[in-house]
C-alpha cells in the first residue's frame, strides 16, 4: 500500500515537472514562491496533523506539485521523543534517554555537551526527523518551575554556552534544532496566558542573553517562541522580540516557529515574523486569510515567512532525499549517556566515605533506589527501552545488594502507581502529567538494626519528578516527614553499627538540603541521569571517575530566600496564592508575574543581599583537591584574556572547573557583586599534574544594558577578575583596567507598560 502511494506520488511529481511547475531544490526559491497560490502559502505556514514519524510533535504542509515535502519536527531535549512501537510492525523505535539538560549544564564541559548533542542528532537523523525541538534554555528564575529540568541554569552564560555546544553537536548531523522557549518561559502556572512583566535591562542581561549567545555562536536552524506574554504581548506576536531583537540585532537567519497552540492571533504571529504556526489550526488559517483580505497583513509580509520556511525545508534531510535507516547505534549511545552523566553529577557532601573502597554488601532504602527516574515528564520525556536502577547499577559493578526488601518496595511502588492511575480521568488527558513519587515505607527499628548488622553500607535515594503543565510545590521542595524519618532512622541504625550512609538525590530541580545535609556521610546530587542512571551513579560512587559536576544554580537555605519567591505562583495547584512575603506591587493573580527582583536572579540576588546559602552557584566537591596559582589577566582584542594554573594537589585524578567572575568598577549603573563571564574545565589531571586554563572575555560581554540610553555599555575603569572554584570560593583575584569605555546601541523595545517596581 505504502509502495503504491510512493509510486503514485513520484508519478504525480513527474507529471508536475512535465507540466512546467518549478520544483523546490531544482528551481530558484523565487520561482517556487511565485508559483504558490495564496491558499498554498497560508497552508504552508501552518502545521498539519499528518503523521509521518509516529509520536513526532509536528509536520509541515507539503505541496507535491512544487516538490515541497513535509518535514518532521520532534521533541527533545533529553533525547528524541517518538513512539517506540507501531501498529502492525514488529520493529521497535526506542530512543536513548540522555541526561536531563540541568545535568548537562552541571558538567560545565562544552566539548562533552557537543558530543552528547551529536549522538542525539544521529537519532533524529536516523529516525527520519528533520528538526529537533531542543535545546531549551530558559533561565532558572525560581527553584519550583516545573520545567527547570529541561533548562540549564540561573546564569545566562552557562545557559548560552551549554545550548550553543548542544546545537553545534546536533546540527553536525545536518538536522536542525529549535532553541526554545523564546523567551521568559519561567513558570508553568498559567503558562499560555501569563504576562511576564520584566524591565528591559533584566530581559537583555538575563532572559535574552543565553539565546543571544546561542544564536551568535551556533546558528540554530530555528527558534521556538514561548507561550507567555512579555509586557502585554504574546512573544509569538511580538515584532520587537522576533524581528527587531532576534533578526535585526542578532542577525538570526533561520525560521521561527510557535510553541504548540500558542498565542491568540495567527495573523499577528506572521506579522511579527513568527514564520511557522504549530501544530496549526483552522482558526489560524482563517485569521491570516481575513487579515490579508482586510489589508492588515500584506502578501509581501506573508512571503517573507514563506521564503524562510522554504529555506528551512530545503536544507532538511527530507528535501535531500535522505534514506534514513531507523537503526541508530543505541548501544554506542548508551555508552555516551552513561559517561556524560558522570561529569554532571555533583558531590555535595563527603565525610571520607567516597569513593567506596571495595565492593561490600549494600542495603538500599528509598523507593527511588529501586525505581530510578531517568528524566522529567511531558514533551521532554523520552521513550527509552529501559532504565538502569541503582539496584541494578550496583549489582552490575559486582556489589552484593541486600535484596530482602526488594519485592516489598516494588509491590508498594506498583500499588501506589495503580491507585494514582485509577484516580486519573479516563480520557487520557492527564497521561502526560508527572506521576507523584511513592510514599516511603515504614521500617521498624528492629528491621533497621538487622539491616545495619547484615550490611556494610546504606544508600538512601530520594526522588523528585516534574514536567510540563505544573510547577513544583513547597512540599516537593522539602523532604516529606516519611523521608526525614527514613533518613534519621537509617542513619541512626547504621551509625550505631559503625557503618556509613550515603544519600543519592535523583531529582530534576533544587530541593531543600540545609536542614539535613549533615546527617548522612555523603550526599550525591545525581540529577536525573538518563537511562543508564544506576550505572553512572555506581561509577561515581566507586571512583571510576572523580566527580567534576558543579551546580549551575544556587541551593538556598530557605525557598523564600530567593528574590523571585516574592513573585512566583508558589503552590499554585493547591489554590493559587502568593506568599505573604510578597511586596505589594499590584500583582493580583497568575495572569501577571512581575519580575521585581530584576537582574538579581540566583547568585546575583544572594550575593547582593549577603544571604547564606546551602550550596552556592558553581559548587561541587571532588575526590581530589586543586590549587590555583599564577593568575594573569591581560588586554586582548577590546577585552581581556585571563589565565590561571590549576594543579591537582590530591591523590587521585580529577577535572576542575575554573569559573571567571567579574566585578565591575563602582559608579554608573547598579551592578551585581560579581557575575560569571567565562569558565573552563581542565582535562583529567593526574595527582601532581597542572594545566594552565585560558579564558577570553570581550568588552561586549563586560557590558550592562543602560535603559536610559538603550545601549550596552562597558564602563571604563578597574574590574576585579576572580578565578573561582564556586561563586563563593574565589581563589585568586587580579585587577584589570579597561582604559576606554565602549557602547553598543540597541533598539528601545520591549518596555513594560509601567516601570517595574523593584524589590
Ligand atoms: C512544549 C514544547 C514542545 C511542544 C511540542 C509544547 O507543549 O512546550 O516544548 O516542543 O509542546 O511537543
């Protein structure tokens, strides 16, 4: 049947050629564009619900008579999201579940992220997709954003550099990326209607900066606009954002697509330069046609978008006739995900217990030890063939694991899951939602005492899951009473028997740690490490590789310490309310979120306020130690070049992440205490070995956005250049004088209707 269709369509194509129609790829774009009817043009800009690759998020409209094929858009960012099984087909189409974005950012290793992106891109190519709807790089404005796991960091330089590396890797396969969600998509609560009220400076320096870096450094094929509004206008309908900033200022040459069903006016989206509307609705078709008819949208405006979409289709594997094999090397990619996950895990505490010396007998506690979480839910979920639990990872490495409680745990997990599923609406509308973590088991004192007698070590895993549609809650941020009880009781029993306890955090976002982190002997933040998670955690615990992950965000002592907590819809799913620490800035409901902390997001806030944190931005322990020496900073180009010598002063091999923090000269604009401007990771250094790392920062990267002059300005004067092992562990500081100030004009756009009243 399929074959007959193919023959038919090539016959139709031939007939079309013979009838003299221009053909995409063979005739000039001008000719193809000219040959399109108005109806065809409008259809072409609107997605279709046609299924080419089952489970892919969208397709574009094909016009056979002009040789325009339909291209396939499929989700990420932790791996390709397609259906793994197809009706009447014995083959499977599983994809590799790679580590979540936040873990990749925690590697601070752009080369490694590029390799992971390359492996992901191979699966995109081999499974017949053309554009991979990833990476996602919105700023972690608040710890409870439900999609933070898909995003990288509270810092735009980490977000931008990580995304750029990822895009380079994916696009080496001649498939496209869609960097998303452009922009200010920092909460799930009322995500399709929320108006983000943000000053121009905070937009430029914090929320747009990562996108700017990625566009300029990696040239993604496409950009996906977000659901929310910016200062009253849907991002997909904002000419200022999509054309003035993205194209005119940053020279973006690709196509822009909407997020799925976003905005409320298809014609306004096209007028803004948002070229493609996905997944496409009849209403959008009518809106565009009506606007063309009444003259509020011109055909010339339409053609600009049509041309960019034609260019996108033209460069796709589909247009090149790529014969995909549906057979990517999943075995090789399993090795990529296992290895890459190691570099992004962050060792938070270690009282001499890690790395484990020799394989002993291990008791596992916490439901998640038996049921590891590879990643978050929603469109960022990946249909993988398997997930390695911690139990299996330890066994694979030769540990004897006490399995006496395994069946009890597995039954308890299955029962709670079944009860949850039974409570869902039967129409499938909630299937996409994050599944709540099972409650912890009650374990008696005598059971625990016996376990401590019979085993050499205890590992407790705490899990958290989240995803699209919901923000996390305060309850999710803290350990539950049962989790606390397990932690206290297991630790007491094992310590009494002279044995150690390790906590593994299998989480997708920040949780509270300050109140309990000193109870166990070690805490490993494993994040959600993809399908090989249990093996990767074991590799770290056994010291196969020294931990070299560093936090791309701050872990606060108290959730309410974060500046953004004053204006984030905390606990929105239990009835929307804002915290009583909110200052009165006129915010009434979830329709508006005022970014009153302004540019002071993450460490910029905690440093400005001088607040203690549980773990600072950039923090992470290693099994070895590093010394920084010979710091040097010199002028280079219009900016500076900084270098420092890093020596491994410990007993085992390891990699160090050197973070370059810059404090601006006093006077002029209000500035953060310090800001990350560059970073570098050493190669693996053997004990005693050194490496000199060099980082460049141009003058533009030193600049702040002056709303008064609507320009980026790098002030002349003395900057403090600090080489840090974290934002609060500065090892060497060197002054650098920028002899002459410099400025870069920018368009005066995207202003809030009223000035943002700042905290
Ligand atoms: C998400 C996007 C995703 C799209 C297509 C939307 O709900 O916000 O990230 O790419 O769906 O699945």
